[in-house]
């Protein structure tokens, strides 16, 4: 059997990290077994679909390196890969179920079905639809239609026995047919719902394994019933544990940002991203800028490999010690047998640790290349960069070291590279460091020392400062903090002597003069 897996996102919003984890597991399983991974767009809910949401989904998968063998922008032998464009095929399947007596037209109003539910609740029993307004023939339908009623199509589910199947993660699973509702598969306007469309498309696309989140487990009996009723062999099922919220047990949701910001690690992750977004000039909103959404990490400058590596370990493990994998190793070692049944909590701190480790392993040239687009967006460098930009940028990246945890961090470390008369001083840092008693006199004296430093590089500048503090009989902290604020405008940043050398003597002297005049 050729292994064919699929992921079917709904274009109702940005790509959720829980959905990406599901897509990743499908992709790995297909690649492991030499099969195909299909991307299908579940856009049957036209009221909730957002046309502009599709492209970020496709771009997000491409950024993550999760490619698809068939689907949008790739095409394939089973096109179209949009469920909304397969509506006639779904209607044919609904009619086939009606003709076989495995579905029926239902003319109940929402008020009537709600009244039945309320009665069942009052009587403390499970609600099962009475089929009082069911019509299986035109003769039965006639009186309802004479009243002006409209119908939906419902499955005629079995009322006895069990639905039994083997889940590749959860083992043998059993559901009582008597507890299954007569689910609606076609609306009054003729459009078909997800459960029918999904089963038909899975069969038409020859999907061998349906690997999806655990919340879909309860959907499986009705989908098996539909498949068998249409003469299909159901695919193998594997239900993954959901991704839990930080420090909690509930499923993580992009709609609970305010709640998650009470978690220190999550807030730190968000605040870091927000600073970078503000430096670029992006508008930050919960809909588009949220650590539960993949686009957040791309906008902040995470490595796709770091995010994918972290998501792999949310519910799967090779052993109790191995955490980092190349893509080839992921494919080699992945198996559904190693997927955990229990939910895995999203840990921002662990994700950040993955990111930092992988950034540390990158060559400087690659870090610089990652930083350039962020600097261009923020207007620090031209597009394409000028010929003198690369050496200066390389020096900053080298000097920053582990301060560059994501590519966007370059924006917080390069702010001092503006025209001397445009440098803005951090007010708190200026008050604390430059206006401090004695600091201004030391700064004025060291300015004269710097004027004579040759060559003006980091080593010579450092030697000059150490000679200065020895001569004055002071500690380095009494001068270096004031010097940093005067030259870079901020109290923190790359190495002080690297900053001096990168700026050059003329700029450093001009900036110190501005700070002195300000006092």
C-alpha cells in the first residue's frame, strides 16, 4: 500500500502551531514510508473562510520546509484540492446515501430539535433525535413541504451494536452506535458539511492514513459509517494528543492570548517579539501577532528548523535524552508508535532554548544574511545594501554574540548606527549614568584621550580606557557606563570597544560632545 497522508486546514485565520504539529507528523510519516503528503483546503464553511488567510498558510508551510506533493500551487492528479470546488461530487455522495436508505431528509425546525434536547436534559437521559420529521420518500416529504418547511439531510445512524476500530496511537477503540446522533451532512441550501466532504475526498484522493488531533476522535464513528455506506474502505486512523497551553492542561488557543500573558515565560516571548515588531513598524494585534501563530516566529526571525524541532517533541520522543534532529534524522526515526497519548504542554522557555542553541551553531555569514531583511524593513540599510554595509554589519553580529537570539534582535543592537545628530538618548540611562556625580568630568577627560587614540580599533580603545582608569585611580564602572550612553544612546548593547571601533573616532567624539552639551 502506498502511504498517502493529508492535512486539511481551513482558511479561517493564521496557521496555528497545533495544526502545524499535526501537519508535521503527517509529513514525516509520508516521507518515512516513501509516500505522498497532500495539502487540501477545507473551505466548506463559506461564512468563516477568509480568502486572504490562505496565502499565509501556504507561505508558513514553505518557510517551515514542509512541502506537499499535491495541493494548491502544486496541483496533482486529484485536483481540485479545494473542498468548495468539489461540491457536486459531495452532493452526489449525499444522494447516494439517500438512495440507499442510509440518510434521510429531515424537516424539523431548530426550535423543534432544541425542544427535544431540552426534554432529554430534563429527563436526565442522552438525547437521540426522534426522527419525527424524517422523510425517506417523496410521499412522506409532501406534507412537510406543503407547510413551507425546508429540509437538511441527516445520516441514518445505527441504533444498536458498536463501532470498533484500531487507532494507531490509542489502540482498540469502541463507540456505542446507539449514542451517535443522526448527524447533518447536507444543509438546506444543498451545500455539504465537513464530515461528508472529508470522507469523500479522502477516498477520492486515496488517503491511506488519517493522522489528526485527538479532538477528532469522536468524529470517527460517523466518518467510518459514511465511508462504509459509500462502499469505501476506511483509512487507518491515528489521533494525536493536543498541544496544551503553557503550564496547563487545556488545549492551546490563539484566542486566549490575554490569559497566556499571565505566564511569565509566555509574556517574555511575546514582549520580545513585540519589541522587534515595533522597531520594524508593524502593527501588533492578537489576530496577526501571537506566539500561538506560526507567522509570529517568522516575523521575529526564528529559525524554521528550531521551531520544527521543538514541535516534533510535543508528543513524540526518540528516547529520554536526544532532543535535536536534522530533517533527515526526523524522517529516519519518526514512528507513530513513539507518539504519546497524553497532551504536551507548550513551553516558551524550551522553545527559546532550541532557538538559541541553533543560532549559536550558525556561521556569522548566515546570521548576517538573516539580519539583512529585518534591517531593510526597518529602514536601517538600503535594498540592496551598500558595499560598506556588510563589513560593519558583520562586526556588529560578531560583537553581539549570544545577544542575537533571533534574527530580529539585530534591530535592538544596531539602533546606534544613525547619524550622529539623530542619536536619541535613553532618558533613564542618561540620568542614571551621565548625570551621575563625577561622571561628566570623567567623560570630558576621556574624550580628550580618545581624540589621540591611533589606530582607532577595539583593542587600542580598550587599552586607552584601562590606562585612563589606572591614572585616575577609579573603577571601570565609574566611566564605561557613561561612555556607553554617550556614544550609543543606551545603557546596554554590544561590547563597548566594538561599538567605538565600528562608529569610528569622529562619530564617537561628536556624540560625546552632544552628551556634554546636553548636561
